[in-house]
């Protein structure tokens, strides 16, 4: 940390200690982007989940290492508060923007039982389960304005069933060295949306396999 960074961090910390700045405002000024009470609560829940077995709470070592590789830095054993806060914000965004089963049925022009079949049996839809006890929610990244991302239904069944939602999100949305669109690195979602054809699926599946393996 540079002298300037240290001075910048001490300012909000000293104001918080003196009681002139709220915890959320101190975090906002320290990390450089808005942090509200919901995000802090999510981070606290995440930290609490590290030692429990809450649904989609604690990360396995495998998931933590995969997220490290994707840029979600961790210390290997216990997430620092800043890492927990970042992960909590990402999970909060996944939930906030996700579609309900009814919205998915309308988008795909199918009945509710077909959505359940695509989710639980065929594994062609990615769902967050037991979200605040409100049932399933479907992360928006897997959909376009008119339906599902092309060919993604051929990719999702190959993902390990025990991956944490943050890992799934990273696998699908982080830019990959082996996928390009218009000359720049692309995520699986971006590649499938913009450039994929049937002949590209084996290569995309290989990329996904590497992204979910530490070997």
C-alpha cells in the first residue's frame, strides 16, 4: 500500500471510529463504489455461512480456488471481509436481476411444468434454489431478450452439479483466452450469443471443462 493509499484508507476509518461516518459510508469511501446496508448484511451472511452448510452458502475449497483463478481473490481458508463483500454483492445482483419461473415460462413460451423439467431433469436451465425461501430464481445471464442464449442448453448439463452459483457465474461470464469475438477475449455467454455455431460446441465444452477443473 502506498502512502497515499494509506492516507485515503485512514480518513474514513478515523471518521468511523470517531462516530462521524456510518459503517456503510466508510466502506463506500474506502472501496470506491456504493455499499449499502443490504450488501453489508449479505457479506455478514456469507461470512457466517463459511462454517455452516446453508444452501448455496459456503464455498468448497474447489470452488474457492476456481474463483481465485477467475479473479475473486481469497486467502484459501477464510475470505477477508472485502472478498466476502464482493461475493455478497455479486450474489445480490444475481438474485436482484434473476427471472422468476413464471417469467421464464413466458420468455420461452412453455408451460410451468416444462420449466421445472428443463431445470431439475434435463439441467438445461440454471436456477438458484431456496433463495430467501422464495423458491427458484433464474439468473438473467442465460437469457437473451427473445429466449435462451443459443446452444447454452447444450453446455449447462456438462457443469458439475455441486458448483457454487458464483462459480457457475464466473465460468459463464468471465472472458476466456480461447474464445474470441471481433478479436477480443469473450466469455462463454458472449461467444455463444455473438458467434457460436454447431461446429463450435466441442471447443466451448472444452473451455468449460478446463474452467471447472483445477488439474
